[in-house]
């Protein structure tokens, strides 16, 4: 079922959902299940599975280093299929421009359709690790809007190389990313909103936001998006702070601000166990306010660990 249909079916009640990351190559899927199991009591109608793009690895060979490109966390689609089958829940694979040709994307979408996956998140992806700027993959897309176009084309039976004799059209519901504190490369908030509107005009059905720690940022973003003519659901994506290092890491990676009160509460902690508790409490307060505001879904970035998400969800759902 489509994410937008789950939202309609909920008739104004806020849904619970979360995002997971595929394990590193060679790791057992059981650990993922161990982290999903405790969250299933909150009835997530859908679970997102991220896609990690390829990266460089250096292999020593006779004193020299050979540079190879590899994907350390493959398996997004396999995990989506496994979870859908095991828990009877909708799964949302993240589909990236970076690292994939248009053909590879088409094959992935065909597989999704065969597997009964009704939703995909269309994303550009970041620059490769160690590179400063995003570079489009040869034969791939440069922006998420183009990916949305490709998915919409497929929805209308248009494949890359000519219209085929199609009697079983895909009908993907498409999610895209939105940034309450603007995307890090965007020259201004207004410009970023215009880009978001382009994604929605191309056929995106809903937006999931980048994490934020101050709800005001989300509420202002939703208002500004509405003024821009964006009328699809905007799902808040939130994450509990879990380690002290997040104080530097999150602003550095995502170019987001952390509220002063949260910073000082985390700084007072003597270990990461305390930080995790502060993160949970902050996230509960954030979630309660968002819930009162009637957001369609509370979507949590679990980063593969569920104990803190469970503590939060058990106070709300
Ligand atoms: C909910 C969510 C889930 C995510 N999941 C993943 C994941 O699974 N894997 C992963 O690698 N990353 C993921 N990301 C990160 C995401 O890939 C990065 O933030 C990436 O840098 C931008 O992706 P996007 O889809 O927003 O790009 P786009 O919408 O393409 O925007 C990228 C930048 O280009 C600008 N722009 C857009 N169109 C144009 C244009 N035509 N001309 C000029 N500028 C333009 C935008 O303003 C923005 O600054 C996720 C992010 C979010 C919020």
C-alpha cells in the first residue's frame, strides 16, 4: 500500500515509522531483525531502508595501494523484500542518483514492482566519501527531480528505450527529501524550496524531512512550503542524540543547528549512557509537540539501533 494511502487511512491520527540502514557486507541480517522486533508493537505501516553509495577502498598489493570501488552496505532491496515478507509491512527502498546509471535504476524499479513494493524514496545522494562535491555518475542523474521523472515515466509505462508493450504498469508512490534548515549546497532557503516544488511538480507524492532538533524549524518549513504551493504531506524525520560526538558531527554533516538547551544538557553528561537518556527525553518532547500539531507520521532515524526509539515510541503510541 502507498504511504499516502496509509496516511489517508489513518484519518488524521499520527503514524509511527522508522528508517534502517543495511548491515555492512558480511554481517548477519539477524541483528537488523533484533532491532526491528521491539518496534513492531507500534504498528509501523512502513519502514524505510537506506541505500549507501559506493566508496573507495585501498587494497595493499606488493607494497602499493590499489584503489577499488565497492559498496560496503549493499542489499537495500533484498532487505526490503525480507522485511516485507517477515513482518507483513510495507518497505520503502531509497533509490539514489549517485552511483547508479539510469538503466540500473530501471532494473531496480522493475524488481521493486515484481516484489510488490509500492513506495520508493527518490534521492540524489551525497558526494562520494573523500570528495567535496556530488558528481553525477556517467549515465546517471544529476538531481532527484530527474529520478522522480524517470519513476513517473515508468508509472506511465514509459521505459528508457522506447515504449514497450506494457500491460502491467507500475504505480509507485514517490517520497523525496526536504530540508527545514535548507540543503547544505543550496544558496538560500527560498531557492531550496523552489527545488522541492520542482520535485513535487515532477510527481513526488510526499516529503520526508532531514532531521531537526527544534520543531520551530519544521513548522516554519511546512508554512513556507505551503506558500510555495507544495501541498503533499511533509513527514518530519527526527533522531534522538545518542553520543556526545553528535554535537559536532550532526552540524558538520547535515549543516543543522542544535538548540542551546539541548547542547548544555548533553555537555553536562559524564558518559554516553547519560547522553542517550538526554537524547530520548528531548526526542519525546519534540515528538509530543509534533503529535499535538497533527503531523501525518513521526518518522525516526533509528541508525540500526532500536532501544532509544522504543523508549520514545512507548511514551507516544
Ligand atoms: C529523508 C532522507 C533520506 C535520505 N536517505 C539517503 C539514503 O538512503 N542514502 C543516501 O546516500 N543519502 C540519503 N539522504 C541524503 C541525501 O541524498 C542528501 O541530502 C543529498 O545531498 C541530496 O539529496 P536530495 O535528494 O535532496 O537532492 P536534490 O533534490 O537533487 O537536491 C540537491 C541539491 O541540488 C539543488 N538542486 C536541485 N535541483 C537543481 C537544479 N535543477 N539545478 C541546480 N540545483 C538544483 C537543491 O537545492 C539541493 O541543494 C537522505 C536525506 C533525507 C532527508
